[in-house]
């Protein structure tokens, strides 16, 4: 491209809006697969196109985000009965301690 030559289709002015793009938040408790690579490519492409169109773009990728998994475990401990194999004395000690400390 020659200096000063306008790129076809690119807006002349930048946009005042800021865009936040979050993508590829991989679950660290499961194996990665080709879908994660696809999501990385799609997320990065969307962010680059928005930047090219003049938006101020911020990209975020949460790595090792285990928040949802922790919520699942705590919910199970709060609302489910102890498992059938919970006859182990060590597990019983932990279960009693948990029941005393929650609510």
C-alpha cells in the first residue's frame, strides 16, 4: 500500500465506543480440544476487525478460571446428602466440620 492511500472500506474516523471482547475461557478441569483453538481464532479475529473499524478494543482471556467449578462443589456440599461411600472416618470428620462452619 502506498503511504496515504486509503484502505478500501476502512472508516475515516475512529469510533468513540469502547468494545470489550472476552474469549477462550478454557475450563482447567477438563482437557483442551480443537474447539478451544477455534474459539481463540474467532475471538482474536472479532477483536481485530473491531479495532480495524475504529473501535477501542480491550481483549480479555481468563486463564485458569475455576469460579464456576468451585460454585458447583460448594452447592453440592450445601444441598446434597453425603455420598454413599462416606463411611470412611476421615471423610466423616471433614463432613462434620463442613456442616458446622456453613450457615
